[in-house]
């Protein structure tokens, strides 16, 4: 701790501190989702924050590569830079010589590396979940951070569509437990290819799909706006009409059975049959999500009654592990957008009021002479498994009440000479400061053992 | 996912992947310690992994600064480097221009920053715990990583020595719950200053203390070896004798009362009196820990019956927040050395055998035709809150058994056409493959609801 410079401290941009109350709420979200993952047989793994840049680079497109945080090599990192590389002052070239590590950008590429490297020690199908921070050098803005959490569950190495059913059940159960009302939209990427075939659209498929993906964006003016763009792209009015007829088919599942290639129809139906009576799950042929990545089922989850983008999403992808020379393995996974789920729950006031990290009881010694006695009372409660605290701070009532409020402590007991003599304690509701009765220690333990359980 | 290069993947040095079974064990340690922290009124906080380098630099000495991981600025980081800084090829100077962020080195400096920045929103005394990864560009070796977890609990803004008592109780309770037999050594930094005074040692105090800190190091040959060094340092034989008499005093507490400045004696006694009958807590005047950092009580915890350095340590320090211009606040805190505690528990086989992230039951469909039925049975168990899985992988028995073993799943049920017809399920002990009886779903739910609870 030598050479202490006094500076006014600040956070690096796009990063956050979390107050105890915020951590309690975030843990409520994490713990709820984790318990559902575990019930379905998903196991938690962990991978390092730091990965070799060769593991990360080239996996997220050119834009993604720019957003990777790169870590300077240790020691004299200029030592081995060839002179010409140095003279150019070309930062892109120099980076290859002075940084070989970076911070993970998501949990998916590390998963691929993990599966290839640990294959022998993993059960297959490998059902894992992973919750942890990722880092992106994005421009920070409301709701977008440079350091944020991802929360993923994936099944690697099973093509069974029952995985899709299970993952949908996990979405339903997790959001129900969180108290968030959601609509889960699903689609199958193969279906849109079929619909383009039926509509006789053979060219510019990617451009068409990209446009269809904008159907729910206000700024594209819905179907009318997209239709104009499609025609501008060279589609005939008749093809455009057929296309929208397919997409708008009232009875989507009947349409699939009648019109679409049987293999695709079978695939969609084998999943959708489980949700025929489930109003929260919609099959939506206009859902395009993750165009160049997903190869089968895709999900997108939105919270009802709040203006916010998707709060969860996922899909099936092929060849996850191929990028690291692993054997071809199909994967399917879902993500929970933790940061947005937090915002939705705040906005709709969905966090249980009882969420707090605080203990049940605060004991306040009225003077220093009774502190040791007070401590022993608190310790008796703790020995009985009951969370309790002794207040060892400023003696001003005002400070004590701030403490109680900041920590959401429900009950308090003040200790003075009388209490030391009698060992009878006056219990107060700490928030309202109302007297709730007098108890000896045995009675207090009995009372709060019940509350705790 | 464009331009996929196939590379043989590897980890960045000094980092680790964790398998599900390892995560389960680490979570057991974390959860156990967290529950004790919470019971004592400590609240969890979180700070970002990325901090400004100006926050981190100069806090850990010159050696520490070298071990900070520095993050390259985004975009063209060479743009604003003055030409002369660039031509020098002096990496230390260049670093100031191309890296303004780094990875946190510990959880203590971020705590100081956090307290100063969030002061208005925190309860005081502020009792927080924090468990999370930190990063150091140390040379990796057995048990030493570049990315590893720290686990700290601190009280900021209270000089009461009852905090010391509470933190010692936390150590006792946490290690008891973990099943690790420990010896907790305590000392007070002020005491050694008094002992030097009593021994008439007025010069070279720091050198003397540094030597005394080596008393338990084999390579320094104990008291004999240290005595020689002290004499070499210029101490008289008589001063050295007095010094060792003080340190070796059989009845340490009596010695304190008789010989030492009353203020210090009072301080030590006010803590030690709570542990007079506690054989796991020893007051040891030779414990020097954290020489230039701690200003009062210090702790060091070792596991009994295993050759390993300290597995936990802590102390009282003054002026934590001063480095960031905060008002003077005394702090006291303890750390758990998570990585070493893990190693000790592995070596002594202390992890409960029931630790696993796996579900209770695996249902194995014998053929694809019964998968949907099997899924519904599994779902019925999950709806009753019971963790269960359907096996959707390779049909080979061998693969199924590997799955069961890897995930430590205790029970299994195979489903074929007969089970679909009868809805009666033959339950097997999955590890031993013994039949345990036949059950309908209601009976299964009843059986495992009990097990779960």
C-alpha cells in the first residue's frame, strides 16, 4: 500500500457496482432460474473470463472482433515486435504482437471450446447451464453495458426435438416462478425456406428473410411497408401475396400439414403438439431470429404489458464444436436476458417484498457497558440458526433507523441495564417501531425458528 | 460466425475450466460460507471485473503493479500516442497511453472505491461480503492461478472489537460446517511493538519483525536460527533473550496483563476473553501477518492434519477509504482462501458424498416410439417439484451407464411398450442396477417428494 495517491474514484464506463439490495434481487432471478435448470437435469459449469484471442477471434463477425476486450501481454510486451510492425503505427497489426488474451464475449464460444477440450469427461447429451459476466466494448447506453451477465442452458449432442419441448417448459416454469407474464414465440428456420419455395421465391432469399424479420418493427410500417420493399427487390405482386398468405395463415398448424414439405411439418408438429393448449406459446412463421446462426427451432420471449425488446431467446444450431475441430454435434439452447428481466421486474414491481439479505433481528446496545451481554444474546440466536445482528455503530437513533431501513431488518430489541438484569427482551417491529411483546431468549428462539422455516 | 478457422483449442495459461462435479463442490464451499456470513448480518455486493487503472495502480506495491492485467483501449489505441513516446519503444511509458482499464487484482481496493462512491446508500457500519474472481499475471504453478476466486467479509466504519469476536465466530462456524478441522491463530499488531519496547529494541524494528515472521519457517531453523540473525542484526544477547521470553510466555494472557501497556492489553483481552475455552483459537504473539497493512488484530487459519499454508487470513486496517479521498474509516476483515480450502477438502476427503448437481431419476425410453410417453412421466415428476430427466442420447447401454455415472444420478426407470400400457414403473438403483420395486406415478411422486425434502 505504498505511494497512495488520492484520486476521486470512478467506474470504468459501462460497468456497474451493485448495492446489497440489487444483489439480493439479482440473486432471486439467478436462483429461480438455476433451480428450474437443475430440476430438468442441467448442470452448472464455469469457464474462465480470460480466453486466448485465437479462441475468440473470427467467431463473431468483423463487428464482434472489434468489440473484443484485448489484454496486454505481461512484462515488456514490445520486446518481440518486429521493427517494421512498430514503425507503421498500424494498431491492428501491432495488436497481434502485444495482446494474445481477451475477455470472453459470450458463453457460447467458450462452451464450444469446453466441449471439445473436456469431451472425455462429459456426459452426452451434455446438458449444461452457465451464468456469468461477459464483456463487450460496445458504446454504453441505457440498458447496455460493457460488462453484463449472460445466462444460458444448452443441450449438446442430441437431435431429439424433445429437447426443444423441455427448453420451452423451462421458459414457462422459470418465468412463472419469477412472476413475469410472457409470450413465447417459436419458429423453425427450415419453415421459412419452405414458405419461400411455396411462394416461388428462388432469388434474393437472404434479402427477403431480412425484410420479413422487420415485420414487427414500427419504423418499417408493418406488412404494407415490407410489401413495398419486397416489390422494390423485384418480387412480383403475386409472389408477395402468396408469401403473406402463408405467413398469415390463420390456422398455422393446419397450414403446415397441408402445404409444407412433410419432414419440416413433422418437425414443427412434434414440438407444437405439446403446446396446443398453452396460450403463452405461439408458433409464429415470421420469427426469423439469428438468421445466419440458427438452423432449426428458434425462440423469442417477450414480457407482456411492458415496452421492451425480447427478454430471452434461443435456437438450434449445428456444428457448434466444428470451429475447434470437434466432431459434428448438434446443439440447442436458450438464453435468459438477465439484465432486461431485472428491468422488467422493477418496472412491473414484480420482486417479492420480502427479498432482502438482511437478518431478522437487530439488537441495539444502549451503552458500551452492555455490549458484551448483547453480543451473547445475538450469538444465542445465531447458534439456533437465526440470523441476527448487534449494532456496533453510531449511537444516534437516526443512524440506527437508517441502518434498519437500508438493511430491511424487520425486528429490533434494545438492550440496557434493565435487560441485562431481567433477561427479558422487548421486541419491536423495526420499521414501524411498534412494541410487539416481551420475550425471554427461549421464547425469542421459538418465535423466530418458526419464521425462519 | 463467418470465416471459421479450425484450431486446436487450449486455455490461456493459469486459467481453468470447471466440470459440473467441480462446480458442485465449489458451490458447496461458497454456499456454506455465504449462509454463515448472512446469519451474521453481512450482505453480498458486487463490483465490476474491469476497473480503471488509476483505481488499481499504486495500491499493491511495485510488484503488484507489474501483475495487473491491463486492457488495450478500444479502436485505434495508437491514435493519441505522442510520437516520441512511440519511438522510444519504452513499454512502460506506452502503456499509459494505450491502456486505461485493468482487471481487479483483489476485492479490497474495489471495496474502498465502492464505499467512497456509494457512501450515501450504504448502512454503517457497513458489513459486506464479496465472492468473485480476481486476476494476477503471476507465474502459474501448482495451486496458483492467474484467475482465481477471493472470498472476503469486512466491516467498515466500526472500531468496536466485538467485530473481531464476530469474525472469529464466523471462521469457527464456517469451517465447522465445511468439516475442516482448523487452528485459528490471532495476534494484535500493536502487541509486537510493545514487546519490542519491553525488550529495549528501539532500532531496526521492521527488520526484527520481518525476522520474527519467519519463526515457523523450517528453512530459517526456528528460534535458534532467528536468534543468530537477530544478533547479526546488532541486537545484544540480553535483548534477544528478553524478546524470546516475552514471545514464549507460557501464560500469554497473564503476561499481557502484567507486562504490556494497558491499552493494548485491554484490546487483546477484550477479544481473547470470548475464546478462553475455545481450543481452536490461539493467541500467538509471533504471528506477524501483513506487516505493512494491518494495524490491529490479525488472523491466520490453518487446516489441521494437512501440509498446506494458511487457508484463511485477515486483520484490522485503518484508512482503507483514505486512498480515494474518503473520510477516515477503520476496517476489519477476513478472507477465506477458497482454492486452498477446496484442495484441503479434496485431500482429506471432506466433501459430502451426496454432492452432485444431478437429478434424482433418469427415465430411459427403450425406443423412439415411447419417447413422448416417457417425457410426460418425467414432466409429471418435475411438476411435483422432483428433479428428473429423460435420456435422449445414444441407445447403447454403455453410454447410458456412463451418463448415469458422470451425473451421479441415483435412480433410473426404463420405459418400453409394457410400461406405456401398464403405467407401472420398475425403479432401479442406477449405480448398482438393482431393482427396488414397482410403482405407479403417484407412488413415485410420494416416494421422491420425501427424499427431496
